[in-house]
């Protein structure tokens, strides 16, 4: 029986028992999310895995097709694709939530949502927005302590901890056990002592209920090792980007890192190819960059099998 015929059969079945068809689809979506969450949690239990960051449905489909086991959104990659600067002040919450739904729909893999600062300052508002994020079908989400304010780039420590507690409570109340990642943004906001700040905050975030801890921007092996030890046995995510692209999966595994993400780096790599080709046309009147373009047929076949 084809999937289409199965769906038609189930619609008829639900109608016969006076069970609205939309309830069936809601239940199926919930089951898919639960399976994704279970798979995502298993990935965090041992070893080290790469969590690449697609910026649209097509890039998500490709990453699944070549064998990755889970995906994460990138606020920067999505913002650039929409013609915005990165950050909650530039990309509206509801537009970001729709993006999460788009990626969840595009792939059967667990999707972790880069939910930035939760689109709120106060803990109760973070909790409310976390519930909206959960409803998109994601398997996990991250909350950062970047206040998006120039005068105080990081939320005060006590408030930052309460925000993680609020996110944890919202997840627990829903009985949908999403993986909660807490991020300390010290490196990204040019904190004067990013390692010290991260070592102070990340264990507190773990105590507040975070399942995974993350200090984007850390690059030195010794500093990564200190963070891993500080929050053990909870898993640590390390961002690999331009500043630390010399690191390898094997090296990070040896340091005890459980999860590796790449943020907006894949999107920026795509932009690099686009910009190079566009400038070649403008400046030289040549089209040589097209010789290395992915063949039309390869991409067309990829999406035809979706």
C-alpha cells in the first residue's frame, strides 16, 4: 500500500469512528516529534556527532541524504537568506518559528532550534516562547545569555540562570522532553574573560536544567577541555567556524566533546561561492566559476525523490 493510499484509508477510518481527521494528523506529528527527540537524546549519550546547520529546506534535505543523523538551524544563515542581519531584533519571532516548521517538515531527522535569547528578556516570557518553539516539532532548542544590548551584552548571571530554569520548566510541563541547550555567549560578545565567565555560568546552567552546554567561540583545546570537565557528565557542544576550522572531529572527540555544530559557516561557504561567481562576471566578464557548480541533474534528482 502506498503512503497516499494509507493516508486515505486512515482518513476513512477516523471518519467512521467520528474521530476528526485533523486529530489523526496532529497525533502523527506528535509521534514523529517524540521519535526525533528519542533519537536526538541517544546521540548525546556517548561518542561525538556533528550537528550541521542548514539554512533552508533544500540544504536540510541534502544533509540528511548524505548521512548526517541530526540537524540544527542557524539564525545567521536564515537571516542572511532573508536579507536580514542576524539577531532577534532583526528577524521576527514568528518568521523564525515558521522557519523551524519548514525544516522539520523537510526532514525526518531531529532538528535543534537556534532560538537565540528566546525572543524575550524575562523568564516568564522565555517560557511562553519556548512553548511556541516546541509546537513547531523540533527535537531540541538552545537559549543563549546574549541580551542583544551594547551596554550589557550578557544578561546578569542570576537572571540568565532563571531564564534557563524557566525554559526547563516549560519543557517539563509539556511532557515533551526536548533537549535543552544553554549557551554562554562570552566569546561572541568580547567578554574580557570569556573562559572564566563560561566556567562560572555553564555549570550553573547545567544545574538549572540544561541538557547540553555550549560556549560558541571557544577554540583552544585546553579551554575546551576545561569546559567539558566543568559540566561533566553533561554533554558539551563546540562550534567549529572560521576561527577554529583547524580542529577535527577526532581531536574534539578526544577532548570529550559530545556534539559539534557549525553555525552559519555552511551558509557562508555557499555565499562565498556565489559572491566569487558574481564578481567574476561583473569584473572580468567571465563565467569560469560555473564549471565547478553542482550539476543541475544531481540537484534535480535529489529533490525529485523528496
